[in-house]
């Protein structure tokens, strides 16, 4: 299959990954979008592993409250303010707070191994790996708290 700017754009819109990474994945996949998505998934885990030693100096607190009766706060850490102030990073923090509210994990490791509530084909760890690849920085759930009136 021929790799076009439209196919690169489509893959970028689906994944949020850079144009160059999308082009490389499509080239490796012979132009097949689904294969390219799988390739990008593999690369996201490798990318996260490479950045594991980087210092986390910034972040955001994400919150989610359900019906005023249960909620969670999560500290999602990253390397720079530039990423911390990105609206997509804030949305990720909210998604993770929603996960904590719904699933009530006991610790961070348990949280990372849970299937994501909005896509059971992904683990929460996969969300962080994908975000690391997308933003180009190490991203980590530093701590969280879940509160309930019951």
C-alpha cells in the first residue's frame, strides 16, 4: 500500500503520536493502518522504558467526583511544565482519577495493572506508556487518594 499524507494524518489523529513516528510505523507496516497502530503500541512501551531514569520535576493534580459521593485525586508527574500545562495531559490525569474512583485500587502498582474502564483492551500502564511516547517525557502516577462518603 502507498503511504500518503492522508494516511499519516489519520494515524496521527488516532494516536496523537508525532508525524515522523506515524510515517515510520506506516512504512514498517507497509501502509496498513492497523498494523501501524500495533507497531506504535510496541514502540510506546520501549519509549517509556528508555525514559525511566529521567527526573520528574513537574505535574498536575487530576480530580474526578461522581455524584458528589465518591471521588479521587491523582498526582500525575512529568518532566516539564510544558507538558504539565498541556490540556491533553490534564485530560489524562482526569481519566486516571476516574479509574481510581471506579475501581478503588489499593496502590499504584495495582492501579497500573487494571484494565482501563473505558477500553478493557488496555491496561492503565498502557495509557502512561502511550502518553510517554506522545509527549516525549517520562510520566508517572506519583500518588493518589480516593474518598467516599460511605
